C-alpha cells in the first residue's frame, strides 16, 4: 500500500511539472511560429525535471508523512524548489546549454510548479486520505494516552486508530498497522511488534510531535524545558532573519497603505477617534512593550479591565469585524517589527494581566518568554483564538512544539501559511 501511495504522489508531481512547463511555453512562445525554440525548451526542461525529481527525493518529499500541506511541509517544498532552481542555474547558466540561458522561463516554471505542487499535495491529502488512511495501534494507559486518543478522533485525516490495548501482550494480538504508538512498553515487545508488523514506532511524545504538531504539558519535564532555555540561533541566522523581517514589514506597509487609509476613514466615520490603540504586551524575558493595532472595539471597551474576547464579542464595531476578518487591524504591528519589539514568527505576545493568570495556571508557561514574540506563529495557524484559560493551555501546547522545533524552514512554512490564511479569510 505504501509503495502504491508513493507512486501516485510521484506521478502527480510529474504531471504538475509537465503542466508548469506547458503553461510557461503558452505564456512565452507562439507554438506555430516558434516551433523549433519550443522543442528546444522542452528538451532542456525535461532534463531539468529529472534533476528536480532527484532533488525532491533528497529532500524526502516522497515520505508520506510529509504530504500534509502544513507549514512545515510547504516550507520544505519551497526550499526544494529553490534548491532545484539554483541547481538549474549551475547546469544551464554556467554551461550555456545550446547557447540558451532561460532565466525568465526558469523563474516562471519554478513559481508555477510550486503553486501546482502545493495544490496537488493538498488534493492528494484531501481526496486520498480516506482510502490511504494510516492504520494506527496504541499501547499504553494513563491521562496522556487518553488525551492522544481524543486528539486523534478530532483529526481523522492523520489516521485511524484500529487497535488499543493498555498492556502489551503479544504481537499476534495486533492487526496489520502502519504506525504503533507505545507508552511505557518494554523494548523487547516493541522489537517483536516492529519485526512482525513492519511498522513505524513512535513514543507518545514523538507521536504528538510528528502527527499533531504539539507537545502536551503533561509530557513536558525539566529536561525538555532546559533544552528550550539553552537553544541559541547562530549569529548569521539572526542577521539574515532580522533583515528578512524588516524587508517583509516594509513591503506589507507599502502594499496595504491604500487599504489602511480606507480603514482609517471607516473608523472615523463610524465611531470617531481614536484610530489606533496601544496595548501593553509581554515580550522576550518578560519585558513589556506597546503593541500597535487599529481600533476594532467601541470606545472604553475595557473600562472595567482586560477581558477575554468572545467569538461574537458585542464590543466589536461593524468596521472592526471587517478589519478583523481581513486582518487589516494587525498591520500596524509591522511598526513593532521594525522597532524590534516582536519578530515576524514567534508565540503571540500576551497582555500582562493575562500572563500573571496563565503562569499560575499553566506549567512551563514562562518558556514563551524565552524568545521574541511574533506577529504570527505556529499556535496561531494551528489553533483558534484563545477565549479562556483552557484554550490558552491547549494553544500553549502548540507554542511548546515551536519552541522545541523552531528553525528557518518551519518559519518559512508558517509565513506561507499565514499568507494563505489572510487571503482566504480563514
């Protein structure tokens, strides 16, 4: 079954690459008048695509666990496309194959191919997940196991739990499976199951990481907390990341400025001043700063103090609902990025009033303040807006995953997913 699924995925990629070439040729050439040039371009890109598919294999894009078009996997695909394009530059621009160095053509194909490959993998994941669903067995007991089973029911696209047992007895009791999730099972038993069932084996912690992209607080310990505390980014990465953030912030401000002017006028017409609000937020190392936003609530909405926002909060104005739906109210935070208060990617900064409450209620919550907060983040794209302490607790479990796994590739994927959410108004 796994081989068949991989073959279908590979053939879909081949079709996507071929379609990207056809679309580029249709845009750039007249098939009748420039037949010879078109044939030459086809020959060049057929060779290119063989190279690209090899690079895709190197990047492990045919690992079926990486098919889900989530931010991590989209980021991986983007890096693979960039790498393939750079390899193409080395092959064709340096050697000037047949006297042709198709700079514009290569760029067009790369962009179209990326879009088509993301679309294909989303289609594959959506249409074929029910047929190619992963069969999962769980061995173990306790609150953490019960929590996992509940989460798996909420996310049926990940796989179907077809077998559960509290204690390991014998490998013959377990049906054919693709994944075994084991908690407090002896190593000899795991060895026999792995040999008999030819399946992947995850610990409970690994299952949450790999399948759900979160770390339950019940599985956190001081050793993992120290790992978060001691993680440092290289100076080069910090410099490149900071430069990228500044460029993105300036681009967002420039592109959104006409809409911001309209939003400002709408706020003034509906409810007058103030247009902007400045809220105290907690940043890295617990340092407080002022976060900028367009006002979306009625005046004096928090005259009685900070409150958790409801889904249909009556304090939000009519214009405010539109601004929140389009995320325009968040654009002034680009100023916070330029000032260095927040990063582009990271845990969202919370209000001091809530932080004191959450640190008492949620173990290890202070770890959020070991990194600079972000305009967007892993928890923001994986979980709804937190409306109470229970929501904040579950959202923090996604923050824990980011704190333990953060890297440039994951950040790229989160950025791309955030753009998708903004344009699809999810």
